[in-house]
C-alpha cells in the first residue's frame, strides 16, 4: 500500500470512513498533531471521547489491556478509537509481535487503531532496514502509513499569506519567505513566531524589519549565517551570532554538528559548480528539495568563495571539535570560539 503524504491523507479523511489501522509519523510535529486530531475527531465525537477514545502512552504497554480496548464496542457511536502514542514496538518479543499482527489483521469494523510516533527522526525505508522496519511493514500491509514531512516553501508561504488575513494583518509572499528563512520550516515553531509578529504589526502589513525585531532566528539559519560570515571575511559577525546562540543556551554539540552539516552542504555545492551542474539538479540529487531556494542560492554563492581544500580543512577542524566535546570535559563555549578562529584562518588562506 502506498505511503500517504499530507495531500493524500487529507483526501482520504474526506472520502473514507474513520476505521482500520493508521500509523502517523514524520518530521513535522505540528502537522502530526493537527491531523491526528482530525482523524480522531472524525471517528469519535469529542463529547463522547471519555467513552470512545482510549489513549495508551509509552509507559502503558500491557498488550492485554490494549487488545481489550480494541475489541470493545463503541458507546452511542458508530466508531471508537484506540490511540497508542510512541509505543515501544522494538521491545516486543517474537510471540507478542505475532499476537499483535493477528490483532491488527482482524480489527473490528467499529475500531480505529492509531499508532502515533512523535520522534521526528523516525522514518520508514524498506530498502534501508532498521529495528522499526518489520513493524512498519506490518502497518503497511494491514493499514495506512501517513508520513507528515515539512511542507514545501511555496505551500508554507501560501499558508502564511492566507493566515495573515485571519490575524487582522497582511504579509506579501516575499516577506513570508523571509520569515520562513529566518524561523525555519517546522510549522509549530513557525506559526508561533508568525502569531508573534502579526500581533506586533497591530493591523499594519508585516515587514522584514518587524520580523528582524521580534522573530528569533532558528539555530539552523544562525549556523548558516556563521558560515556565510566567515566566508565573507566577517569574523566579527560570526562571533556575534555564536554568542547569541550561546546566550540562548544552545548545546555546543548541536552547534558543532550544525556547522559540520553546513560545510558538507558547501562541499556538495562546490562539487556541483565544478561539474557545471544546475541548481535544480543539485537540490534533487542531494534530496534538498525542501531547502528554501534562497538558502540554496546562498550556498552556491558561498561555494564560489572557497576551494574544496578549504572546505575539507574546515570539516577536519569541526571533526576535532566534535571529538573533544565527546571525549572529555571541556568548556564548550571556549572550544567553539577557538573553532571559529581556526576556521576563519582557513577561510583567509589562498587556495
């Protein structure tokens, strides 16, 4: 059975009865919560949820209780829902998993069974098996898999432009894109920042200046700007961004990892340039279709400022910083400052 994305799941909710097995997972926290509520509300009248909605958390793993809930009849309703949030499936022994498969294969017509996973890193790829694969194979065989990833930039911008009207203000597409670039594409975080800037606008059109004044830049965007500043021979700006991230108590390990990913992106960009590849080919081949187009353009611009030798030297420096953070107790802030100094030196060297 095909794995549904947001559009496919939205259509299914409009046309199909809310019963059977569903597994909701993916990287976008907001969309998962939003569509989980839509699904459960379609099956269970909220006024009867106390009778017809049974929720099991991660620590409530007794299969006997779960099977009893699945087999129960709905009260004053056509359907009932059993929701398992972050159930630790890999902890099941072989016999328990076989019993679970039998239960899933024979769900009552009146039951909606939902497995919901909050971990944004959890993914299903049959070609790359891991400890979750056999469970997702089972869900795919007997039910519906719903993978809710971040929306495309164009879709998010449209959501913001339309949403501004409901908030008593307006925002044009270019400014909405600027907000996405600054706050990131995770809808839960983005909409929180969007609500903030709309309130700040107080009925006036939202501007880029308003966004700068009241929207906190995402860690990913900040790390990107650090790299851009270093390659633009603006170490002062790079340190200013670093100190702001440290003031926000951002984990040094997260920052080192983020910078490493950014320099890897730069290496790929440089390779694309040397091979005379188009930006669209680059985004497709490296699965960067969800990256903002403006971010890809900046990556290409930065790649023109450096050599592959400089990029690999920066990656070596970041690998050394990562090893120090993991192997012994160090002052993370001081180590990050030393790391930026070393990378700034690399960026100044001639090819």
